[in-house]
C-alpha cells in the first residue's frame, strides 16, 4: 500500500496530482470524476488536477486508460511556504520527516524534478537540491547508506510543484516523458498537436464510436488515430505499459499487470469505426497512414489525399462531426494561407451534413473574421495552450 498521510486528520488516503496541457484541466477532471474527489487547477495551479481518496486500483486503471493526462505523482506532502530562501529548510525538514523512506528503496538511483511558478528568492533547482539532500540525509540516518543520485536514468523520480505559496511533492509515476507521447508516431508533422489536445477536441465535438468523423487537414493523423483508439477502447498507455517509472521503483508491480490484462480484454479489435482523414499533402497522408499502422488502427480510418475544397459530396453528406487542426500560418504559409484554409474548411462544413465543427486555432480574431460570412456560431470556446502557444478550442454549430 502506498499512501499519503492526511496530516490534519491522521487517517490515510491516496492523493495524486495529475498534469496536463493548460486549459484541459476541466476535461481531465470530468474524465476522472468517479475515481475520487477531484480538484481541477488546485491552488490556482493551471495544468494540474488533484485527486483525493483514490484507490490504488482506480489509479492504475486511470493511468493505463486515460488519454488526457501528461504525468502524475502520488502526493507525499503539501505545505504553505514563503517566497524567502528560508522556506527551503522547511521543505528539507518536511521531506526528511516524511514516510517516503518506508515506501521506496533508495538503494535505487533517484532524481528530483521541480516545477516552479511565481516569485521566489530561490530556483526550482534549489528546491530539487534540498529535497535531494533530505533524501540522502534521511537514508544515511535511518539505514546508514548514501542514496545514489542519477539524473539521467533514475529508477525513482520525486516530483515537486512550487506555486506561489504552495509546495507539493511526491513520487512520480510516469517518468520524464509526458504521456502525450503515445509511442505510435513514426512520422511527425512539424505543426502536429498533442494527443491530449486531440482528445479534448474529440470530447468537445461529442465524438462517440457511433459518430461519422472527418479530419480534412489530418497532418500526421493525430486526431483520427486518437479517435480510432477511443472507438475501439484502446488504453492510451497501450504502447507504453512497460515503461512507467513506478515499475522501476518496484511499486504496484503485481496489481499493474492484472490491470493491464483486465483492461486489454475490453479492447474491441474488430469494431467498425467511421473515421475519415484527408490532407492535401501526399507526404502527410502517407505519414498518417504509417502512424495508423503503428497504432494498430489503419483498418479503422479511411485516408484520402485531397484538398478540403475537393472533398466529394458523397463523403460530406455522411459526416456527423468535423474535428480538425487547420494551419495557423505561423510555421507555414503566413496569415493569408491560414485565412484561405479557414474559408475552404468552413465551405466544406457548410456543404456537409455535419452539425458540429471543432477547430484549434491561436488566432481567434481571424477565425471570427472569416466566420462572419457564414451562419454558424461558436457555442463553446476553451482557452488552452499547445506547449507555449496560446490556442483556443472552438466548437462551431450550425443553426437549426
Ligand atoms: C496544422 S497541420 C495538422 C497537424 C495534425 N493535426 C497533426 O497533429 O499532425 C495542418 C494540415 O492542413 C493541411 N492543409 C492545409 N490546407 C489544406 C487544404 N486546403 N486542404 C487539405 N489540407 C490542407 C496541411 O497540409 C497540414 O498537413
């Protein structure tokens, strides 16, 4: 049992801090709402979702299945701090006095990773160094050995978040690499979106396994491939099941492989999906197909090499939802090209039977400028980030 000491009440619960793309917290929070008490953006920490009172089994299922999170750590402590350097001693003391030494075997190499937001008279490296020192001193005192540090290839990662006057820390479950990397990419598009954002867009569009979906600007295929995985119930970590750092740290080993086996039984390999993906670039379509093969869903998606302007009515008349990531005009083409792409896309939406179009775009004024000539309305706007780029997820619907 790995659990967190609920400081005030003296009883034991598992608390987990998830991270995701900023703006996507409400989607992640909703998707895990049954697993425990869920707090999106706790302590105003954007891109984080805190879950309390979650069982080990629910946590492992979530870690294997959920397509919306990037990383997760089991919370070991949560204290308020000042912005002065003196609080580094409080951090050191809290870690030293924690029960982490009963949970993990620090003969295994460890590393500490801190994320800091706000104004402080110390850096994230300082915080990591004090946590590391507490682990080394704690092990020496309790067990008489020096805990080895290995920043490149650790078996244990301790994660910490410092945001304004909060310090939260714990045991990392995922590793250094965010879960938005699914390991099915063999072809990367230079303007590709994260798989987590693609899932948020699909949820926003109301995609279900019964929907007929089109991504007419599919690039490397992120949106249709993630849709196909949703359709057949493929766990998001299917291609990463053996790489979790908690396995290297020796946690949950027996339970994990039972969970994986149980969840894999729910995959519907022979399910029909109704997913269409097209792009005017033949290189992108070839690349997306290679990705779909690697992702084991090439038979679930119909790929077409076609400009959105030339999509046939016979296809457009079948579509329920369009979810796509048009060019922003930042990395390629410029603003005029971005505008042209939006016009072609909106024309296709107008001609199609789709009731809903979801797009991701950084230039909302441009989208509204183009939109003015159409009768659709934006009924939902989510402000988010794709890495450091501010974007909006926009849901457009046709009038009745
Ligand atoms: C931002 S990228 C899409 C990236 C994709 N979501 C991914 O994750 O890889 C935009 C794509 O739109 C395609 N595109 C631009 N204008 C188009 C048009 N008029 N018809 C079809 N595809 C177009 C480009 O070739 C490019 O692959």
